[in-house]
C-alpha cells in the first residue's frame, strides 16, 4: 500500500496575518508545526494580488521549514521568474482569476498547450517537479500527459460541494466516480496523481481510498478547524482519517 502524503496549505494563516498587517500569525511557524504534526509537505499559493502568501514568505518557507514546498502559481511570466528564482521542490500550475474567492476550476491544459509547453519546460529544466491542477476530465489528463509533466492534481471541489449539497446522494457519488475514473486514467497515462480542494474530515475518506492518489493538499478546512482545536490536533486527525481510509480500502481489495 503506497503511503498517502498530506500537503498542508498554509495560505490562510497568511490571510489572517494580512487582515491586520504585521507578522502574526506567521505561516512559517504554522508550516513548522505542520511538519511536527505529520505533514509530508507544505503548499502555498502565491497569488498575483498577494492576498495571502507574500514573496518574502516563499524564501522563508524554503529556508526555514524542513519539508518540501509545493508552490502554486498561475502560468504568468511574473510567477515563472519567481519560481525559477526560488526553485521550490514542486510547482503546481493553477488557473487564476483576480476576482475569484478561491481557485474555481481546473486548468484548461487542452486549450492552452502551446502556452504551457515552454512554461513547463522552463520549470522542469530548473529541477522543479511540475504538476497541473485539473478537473477530473480525461481530455485534460491526456493533454497533461502530452506535455510530459510528471504530476496532475485532481480538483476535488465539485465533489466536496456535491457532498455539502446532498450528502452521500447521487450527485456526490457521481462526482466521486469522476475522480476515481480520472485517477485510473492518470495512472494509465503514467501520471502521478494528487488531489485537493475543499476537503474536510467528512469528505476526505473516499478520496484517500483511491489507491493511485498519492498526495492530498488541504488548507482552508485545517486552518479553520485549528481555531477550535489547534493546528496540531487538526492535522493529526486529518492524517488519521486518511490513513484509516487507505488501510480499509487496501484491506477490502485484498479480501
Ligand atoms: N490544491 C490546489 C491546487 C489549490 O489551489 C488549493 C487551494 O489553494 C488547494 C489544493 C487546497 O484547497 P483548500 O484550501 O480548499 O483545502
């Protein structure tokens, strides 16, 4: 059974810090705490409008935290230059709209092949592991494979929203089936498969149970939950739900 990595997204620690200016709460301190609580990586999204993570946070996260950094960026020249300057362990390319509250949908890889090709190549040549954040759509996965990137991250937002609207109902089952099928297609195409967006204690288990998904990136819920029980406890509980779902699914497959 392959270990399921947990990448903790610390953007919203910076959101709270920026609400008042100054340095508290510090996302780097949260990242160190996440490492101690059992996270396997740190994820941070440097947005064009710098609404949460700042350029300075990126250097401090790389220099001051003993975990690989997965830097989420839009496919712009500005972000490419920043990624090449910092050379994080990984870069996840996401679509970005200035007015959106959060990343709304996956990247249109199929419609943007010509723009993305040199972009991904520059990152790869710098030794950065490139992933593309895509909807669970075979067309997008085939385009990602055609670009030669090693990793895709499946957008779990539609599944999580469906769970909220009709818990365990037909729509949630349909969205989960799309994720399961997309993970299978990704594996067949030789793509490492990650997943994330909107995951909570209530929605994580079915995604963690998909055997070819090897990493989940989770932020908003963990930082929100930390208000009530602390970051250490929120991460440990998420980790344990992931591990339990993974072990149960492996047991069911071998039975
Ligand atoms: N993965 C990607 C590519 C994202 O853009 C985000 C949100 O920044 C996440 C995962 C984490 O989503 P959430 O904060 O809803 O857990």
